[in-house]
C-alpha cells in the first residue's frame, strides 16, 4: 500500500502540515459547521415560537385594554348615576329641613302668642 505523504505549508501557523493533519483540521471544521447549522436551526425554531407567542400576547393585551376601557366607562356611568341619586337624597333632605323649620317657626309663633 502506497501512502501519499504530501507536505503543505499551513498559512496561519507557518508550519509544515501533512495530509493527515489537514484531514483532521477539515473534520474539525466540518463538526463546528454542523454545530453552527444545528444552532441556527434551533434558534430559527425558537424565534418562530417567540414570534407566535408575542402575537398571542399582543392580542390578549389588546383585549384586556378594551375590557379595562369598558369597565372604566361602567365605573364612570355608575359614579354619575350615584351622584344623581345623591342629589335626589340631598333635595329630599332639604325638603325635610324646610318642613322642620316651618314646624319650629309655628312652635315659636305659638309660644310668642301665649306671652
């Protein structure tokens, strides 16, 4: 069996490399390239998943904002209604006070007439 023993000058290290060394270097480069391609694929899948999750969360966020706006409107309406109810109660209170003042005036008039 004849073995080819070629000698090359390695560019970076400026040392002499034989074919076996070059084969190992190429194998290592191929391994690193496969790892990089696998990592790229994994990151692409994760990126797609995150984009889908982001879209879902954006929809949920929009729905929650709309719900919050609707609830705030309900609170505002309820506050207005309560204020109007309170005004009615205030008016009733004023009427009651006027009636009591009239009764007091009548009592004072009666007391004054007896003197």
